[in-house]
């Protein structure tokens, strides 16, 4: 199915709106808005497959796009679903629900749809140049892209598993995880998330509008560092965990590096 880039974007917008509407209906039933995080990841993975299906790039490139985006989204979405489903609502959404009171459902709907602005920008900037590229990237471009993707996905999975193991130990309640990757970065999962969006750049080199792919990792880094990730999370951790201030002082925020003494 080959359609114009504008049509592909319109289809991606329709899918994103439908997915977030489904997430909103689910939270109305469960009173747990945290499941939207999993649906966000699954949606972005699905949009990679959608763009690959709609585009007219060589088959090898479109298959690579679908698999890179799809498998990333499947892994992350499944992890987030298991983390949130059937458990108390994530503290961020619980705070919103308490602040919004009787208007919580109405405001939650539009908050979910507002997230789609970033979902669509990420997908269009990373996926669209690849889906409509008229030439096949060089072998070294495929090798570099797949290497970055593999490091990003495996690194994020390792960071998630290390945090899960730390939280599963009752002795670690109210303590700060400073083990493994978390010793070298306060947010190694966020670092590998940003790296994942860099993995599409080698395949975009030489493509018309390939430079647009730079927007995806920049958007994700801005979201995590300035808007919805680090600021909210670290403010909560400083309030909840006595040792977090010292951890913040000695540990790099994002890019893993040696902690300060």
C-alpha cells in the first residue's frame, strides 16, 4: 500500500488519537492512568510499521524500519504494561487526578491527546524520511543503525531489569538504586531511550529531508530532561528518599560516566 507522505501522516494521526482514546476509556474503568505509558510505546512502534507499509522506499529499508520501531515499541510497551497494570496508579497520574478532582476524566482525555503532538512529531521525523527514501542506504549505514538500535534496546532493558531487581528487595524500600548502570547515571533508561531515536539517523543520511531525523532524539531528550521525565521524577525522589540529594550530587543525570567522589 503506497500512499503520499501527507496521507501517511493523516493515518498516523488517526491511529494515535484512537490509541489514546482507548487508553482513556481503559483508565476510566480501572482508575489507573499509568497504562497509557505502555499504549504510548506500542503506538509509536505501530506507527513505524504503518509508515513502512505506506512508503515507497526499497523493501529492505521498509522492513528494517518496521522491525526496528516495532520491536522497540513491543519491548518497552510490554515492560511498562507489566509495571503498571493491576498496581496502584503511578504517582504522577495520581497527583493529576487529585488536583483535577471532579474534572479529572475530562482533563485526562485531553492530556492524553496532547501527548499525541509529541508522538506524531517523533514518528514523522524518525520514520517518514526512511519510508519515502528512493535509494537504498549503504551497507555501513545499515550496520551502524542496527548497532545503535541493539545497544539502545539491550541497554534500556538492562537498566529496567536492574531497577526491577532493586525494587523487589524489601530491604531497599526508600533507598536509592545506585547499582549497575544506575551507579553511572541517574536515568540510564532515559539515556538509552534517546539513543534509540539516534539509531534511525544513519539510514536517513543522503535521503531527501533526512536531516529531519535529528528532531527525534532532540525532542525525546527535551521531553525527558525538561518536561515530563527528570524534573517531575527527581522532585518526587528528593521528597521521598533521604539519600537522593547526595545521589543527585555525585551521579551524572543522563549520559553514563564515573560518579563524583
